[in-house]
């Protein structure tokens, strides 16, 4: 887009985009357990026992104790519908407990899923992938975005019969798809089963996109 600034300088405003695929090197997920029993105390104990099994498995795989944290604990009466009373009546207790797990090595994802799937009564909704240090990828994406802006502006300048001058302003735009972390469900397309019944997690690349708005000066030929 060509314009004339307040100072009388002819300008062209464009947006450049840069895309980089990022290899994840860390992951995180949550594990939730739920137990129902004749009393809230019994439900809480049952949930704690199951969660202890989860934690022992994670530690045995090699997850650090410092990377396992309590996320939620809840205890409540459990009610069932009674046809005779025509309402929900108390019939015991329900306990929920959940933890968050951080994996500093994504090769642990498969073993974690393999071992934890042998336990009944747990839920792992998704795995969140990320990269510890994305500074190099951000730098590369920004260079690609600026080069894209220069290419677009050059085309407009040539079409207008003018020369492309220096950039006057550069502004990075954070779009909705500007990802820092990406979540993936444990779907069939990402979990395959080896011949010895181990689950192999195929971690997809993360997508890092940069958008930059640049205003260039246009000069006469």
C-alpha cells in the first residue's frame, strides 16, 4: 500500500510473514484419578492409592520428583438418582486427584503412556509440547518475515516506477496463531504400537509464525 506521510515522504506499507518448524524437546501432561466409595474417606484413600501407583511408575521411568506437582484435590458426597424418592440421594463419597507432569525428554512420552495405560481409572487428556529455548527459531523466523516484507515492497515500488528506500518503521504483530506451546491429544495418528506392544509417540513439529508490519520510504528514480 502506497501513501504519503505528513512530512511529504512517499511510503509503502507491507506485512511480511516468516514460518519455522520447531522440534519440541519437552512435554507436559496431567493425570487425573477419580474414585467412588461408600464414604468420602474411603474414596479419598482409594484415589490416593491409585495416584501413588501413577507417581511410582513415573519415577521408575526416570521422571524427576521435582517435575511432578499436585494440580487438584477434591472430595464430595456422591449422589445417585432414586426412582423411589424421585431425586438424587447421598450414597457415598467421590474423590478426585490430579497431578501435572513435566518431561524434559520427549522420548519418555511413549514409556509413560505405555506404563500408565495399564492402570484403570486414570485420565490423561492431552500432551503439551514445547521447546525450552526458541531464541534461534524466533531469530530465523523474524529474518524470513522481514525478507518477505522487502520482497513485497520491492514489487510495489517497481510497479509504481519508484525505488525502494530505507525502512521507516518496523512493528512485529502477534497473531492468534503465534504459538509458544501446542497441545496434542493422544490420538491414534500420534500413537503407534510396536511389535512388542510398546506405544511409540510420534511428536509432531511445532509451528512458529511471525508477522511484521514494515513501512518503507519510496524515492524517485
